[in-house]
């Protein structure tokens, strides 16, 4: 449980930092910015598919194996993030670090024109469906009698 909570914090923070770094680096080139953010999303989708496939195979061998593999991979993130995360915003343009209440600023995406509202909706629906991955595996196992390896294979496709 502790590893999962730490991973949520670390990966969420890194995801925001990665996108902010790309935005800072390509702020004057919208085509490059869009392309780089698209590659980030594509790599996340590919990693999710590989994770589902490997998770199902590991789980078919032992209940603890996927958690051990997940914790090991997450442990690799710490030196990668700590060693490679550089500030990309000029010193004079940085906002001071401050604790803020949980933000709902992302809701502005849904009020900012048809194109952005559509893209934000697709992203929100996609993320919601990914978050339900564990639930559909339980349903597949219970309703169809699938084993964990079959569920992992199906989820990776």
C-alpha cells in the first residue's frame, strides 16, 4: 500500500513536470509541442499495454510478483527523476513554491472552446477507462472464467 501511494505521488508529479518541461522547451513552436506531447501520451499507452500483459503473466505465477515488479520499477524512477529533472523555466519567470488547496483549475479546459473541450473530454474518458482496468479484470474473471494471464493479455491489446 505504501509503495502504491508513493508511486501515485511520484508518477503524478513527474507526469506534470515532464509536460511542463516540454511546454517550456517548445513554447515558441506549437507543432513541436503538440508532437512531443503526443509522443508522451503514446508512450504512456504503450507502457500501460505492456504492464497489463506482464502483470497478468506475473500474477499467474504468484500474487506477489506483480507488486514486486511494480515496486522495483518505481524504485528506478527515483534516481531517474532526481538525476534528470532540470529546471526549464527562466529564474525570473518561476512561481514560488507554495502549498495550495486541491486545484480544480483543470475544469477550465472544458470551458475553453470546442476543440479544447473535445480533447479534454477524450483525455478524461480515456484516463477514467484506464483507471477501471483492475475492475474489468475482476469482471472478466468472474463472468467469463478467465485466468489472470488471459485478462492481462486482453488488457494489453
